C-alpha cells in the first residue's frame, strides 16, 4: 500500500510518497503527480524528484517545500503501454 511521509532537507520539509512495486510487473509505469489544489496536477522532473527506485520500491518527493505551500497533495498514476 502506498504511504505518504515527509522528507526533510536542510530546514525544508517535502511531501514524499513510498510505493511498493511488484518486481514481476515489468510493463508498468509509475508516475507521481503533485498538486496544491487537486484540480491541476503536475508530474515530471520539474515537479517531482525520484529519491530512489528499486524493483520493489519507488520513493518520490514533491519539489515544492511545505513552507511555500502547506496544502500539497501527491498521488500515483499507474499505466501500461
């Protein structure tokens, strides 16, 4: 089950998503999306950072610190080709 946590970098805190992955599901794409309002969601390197990715875990964080916008949301889009 995905879990949200916070990552602290220097004095800033960032919303972080930990996602368990099925190592046998090699045709699945995981995309983290972030938003400040649940209407406009964004993904990609401008908006998120992949902290770590292994065959069994994806950890990705929001690039916007909570001090800049305390109302942040992070979700996962899973797709196949």
